[in-house]
C-alpha cells in the first residue's frame, strides 16, 4: 500500500503478537462491545492496516475474561442474535495503562535500533 510518499504495509499478525490484548482493551475504553464490533474497531482504527482474524480475537477475549481483565455478559436476544458483550474491568484498565507505558518504551528502543543514522 502506498500513502502520500510513505510505504505502508499491511501488518502481519506476527508483528503485533503480544499486543493483541492491549489493542482489545483499548477498543473497550469507550464502552462495551461484542467480538465482531471489536474486530471492526481494530480494522477501522488501523485504517485497514491490521485485520485481526476471528480466532485470534475470540481466543484473546476468552483468555482475558479468565484473567479478570474483561467481563462478559449476554445481550438481549429480542433484538436479534444473542451476543456476548465485553467490558473492561479495573484490572483491565490497569493492564492497559501498563501496556501503553511498555509500548512507549519499546517504540523508543526499536526506533533507535532501526534508524538509518
């Protein structure tokens, strides 16, 4: 993909491995969502550069619920299909802030190590 003089590549899932949980938590920062909404949020927020597969998202949601970072609840089936909605817990908020701090430090190191000077 080419964007205004900059080369842009669609990211492989390998590049973002280890950050999926933080990305999902960030998607829940503005309120509860179900799995398909979370995938859409991620794709939109990344401007289509990252399209998480369904398996990865649902595996992460299950793992995060088990760790107490998110809480799931079943929606009202009267409005269509029954969906499981997820919302971030306080433990999830703390984890997201820790991951944001960790990412900022990692960006500095990677930028330094991959710079052209």
